[in-house]
C-alpha cells in the first residue's frame, strides 16, 4: 500500500488534550470528535484537512491522557497517517489497536515543511518528499504490530485467536 | 542475571521464569479498569465483538468519575452505558454515585489492587498503583475491551530507570515535589516506554499518600509504569483492606538498569510547574509574581486525606484572597466523610473555599471549576497542557497541596512559609 498526502506540521509534545480536548469526550462518535480535532491549536484545522493528508510532528506525539478518542479524531478527519520523531506509548498502542497508521522517522520531520506532499510505502516504511528528491527509511513496524494491522486491529486479532 | 521488580512481576504474569527488556509478552491481569470517558468505547467494542461474558466479573472495575455527578445529558448517557453493561454482564465492581470516587484513589482504598498485581486501566494515571509494588499501566479503550474479554494484555517488557532519592525532605516538600522535580529534570518524555523505579532513603521514609502521588505522575515523564518496592508502610496500608493473597517483589542487586539517576532531596524546594508542560518546573523561590484566580485541591494525584490535612493546616484561621476561588475535591466518599469528621470542612469553608463531591472535574476541564479566557489556576492536579482546565488561553500551574492552599490565601503563587505557617513534620 502506498499513501500520498499533504503534510500538516506540528511541533513536540502534541498532547491528547490538544488532539481532542476533554470537553468533547462525552461521545466516541468519530465524525463528532473529528470536528474538534486540534481545535485548541488551530480552530480551523478540521475544516482545512483533506482526506489522505498526513501529520508530521516532533517528539512524544500523543502524550498525556490514554483517550483513544485522539487517534479516532485524527482518523475521523481523514488523516491517513502520522509521522513523528517519537510517540508516547499509550498513543502508539492505541493507533495500532484501532488501525491508524503511524511511523517514527526523525529525518522526515527535519526535512519536510508544511504543505509538502509525501509518499509512504507502508510495507517498507520508505517515505519520500515529492519535488525534493529526498527519501528516508522509517523505523520498521514491529512484527506483532504488522500482525495486528493485517488482522484489522486488536479485537479482530484476538477473536481470530479465540476461534482457533 | 538479576531482574528488576517490574521484570519479576511481568515474568510471573506471563508464566515465565525470566523476562528481558524489549521482549513482547502476554500477561494475565488481576484488574482491568475503565471510566465514564474510556469504558463506553470499550463496552461498544465488547458488544460489537458479540461476546456474551467477560473473563471475570470480579476483576473488572467500572468507575464513572470524570464527568460525574453527570455534568450534562451526554455525560449521563455515557455513565448509563457503564451502568447497563455492569447489570447485564454482572460486573461486580461498578461504583454508583455515593460509592464512586476518583478511580486511582478508590481502588487502593478498597483493597482492589495489591502488591505484585498486574493492572491495566483505560486511564493514563493507572500507573498510580505502582506505589503498592504492583505493575500498573495505562492503555486505551480497545486494550481494555480485549482485556475484558480475555483477561490478558500484550506488553513489551520495559527497560527500567532507577531513581535514588537521598536525604531528608525539607519542610513542605512532599512526594509531589519529588516527582515534579524529577519530571523537570528528565522532561516529559524522559522516561518514554520505561519503568521508573523510585528508591532510596527518602522513598523509604515517604508516606503511602506521597508514594501514590509519585507513581501517579510517572506518565507525565512518558513512563510505562512507576514503581516502589513494597515495605512495612505498604503492608500497613494493605492490611485489613483485602483478604486476597499478594506478593512483595523486590529488585535483585544485580538487576540491569538503562540508567541510574540520583537526587539529594534535602536540596529540593517545593516545586511549581508552569504552563504548559509538567516539566516546566521552578522552585517556589523562583516563581516571581504570579496572581491566580482559582486554586484546586484534589484529583487522583493529590485528593487524598493526607493532602486535605496539609491544605487545612495551611488554611486554618486564614481567608482566601477576595478574588480567588478555592475548590476542594476529596477523592472518595471515605475521604470526604473522614475530612468532614476531622473538621477539615469547617476550615475550608471558613477560609472561603467550597467542597466538591468526588470527581475528576476541573482537572481535565470537565466541570466544577472551568477557567475563562486569560484566567489562571494553581492546582494539585497532574497536567497543565493548553486548555486542560478550560479555555485554551487559560493557564494551570501545578503544585503540592501546601503551596496551592497558601497561594489561595496570598492571591498569587507562594509557599506556606510566607504566611508564617510551620510544617507539621
């Protein structure tokens, strides 16, 4: 699978209160959560973002609360992927468990600018910046996570194992 | 090769003689926890999977604590999802209003988490229980759903960082200050994916309430878990709360740590974390003139009886500054009643404060004390991210209960010594 999308760039320590403020957590409906995604950072983000767009961020993306509403809101906006220098661990788990693609690749974070278009080869983790002739190798997705992605997330994975 | 306390508990849970950092394991859990924000999604997932029973009706805790007493219709609907599920699936540990307290204060108080347990919770502050010598970590709603079905969770064995706290704490320096100082030193991702093991003389002498505060905020340094080896204080805390067997684990002398960090606590002063990261800390002497509009004493971090006692000690016979709103939130009904019997409520009320029922409430900008644009709060809570307590242009400063109470009186951030209060220690 190859993803191509326009980049929205964010800095370090983008916390889950910023991704989806707690005042909106009285629902887990993805469309409703998507409407408020990143609103305390950029109130118009949810209107501007287009399906297939990609977030590129700094260190410790998704730190703070365990709310799975954060990857749900990002996915609900149509974002296809988040590339970051590093991810907070609960966000990392949640993303794979619910099927949001994420990659760790510090080099891309350094090289890319907002508005650039990047292309990601999901299987190999190769990330290219269109028009800049640059490509980088992201951290490979660990084998267990690949298994989760193949099965469609944690729940289909455990249900498959339980049937076995 | 020796193992750390975290590795030993995880090895036991995985049915293995030994585990190593980086190893992916599946462990049996003793308790799985969810609240009114995270559990509705888990319940939806469990129902959609078509399963008709959970792995163990007694090992799941559903605690509606975040937006309770129900702040609006949507919050009420979320809690009803928990209540209906608990009835239908026979979940024993569902806590209705009146029994409900802030989850991470409530579960230890009820003896539902014990030393040596493996606990996961769909709440990032689940790491609190590491204070009991348990392995406890936060997960998301899908993980909780999977755990409710199977009783198991997959984990990568974390590397451990050993923190050694030497020396004796100065007056008005508490567990909160040690952990804020630590986060200030290593940063909000300084312990990313790692176990934070708190050791040393100052930890040996630390009361349980302070140990809970420290383990609670391990997540604020990115840690997978915070843990303190159980001792006599742990035993005294656990005694009488549960009949269930539990086990004290301790790190081997030749255990491997990715890093060892040592602090002399006698040189640490009360800490204040400035907006908008818990790592943005300063000693109280370096705060300067920071006027406040609100002071919040409560949360899973500092809403225990000992915290209220400290606040009351500072507030006794004093008045909150005229423009400041003081909100005190006992974390559980037991703490609430105990504080009332001890006369702490009289002190808070006479000072001009107000007492909220147990709830996470303002800590995450839910209700019971939301900030307007440009307003500033000092709080004993755990996060000061942008918009955490209300408007995106409001500010939260994190501190211990003594500093928070003193600041309420001063009308600006300051320590109890400015008021001439003597420490009880």
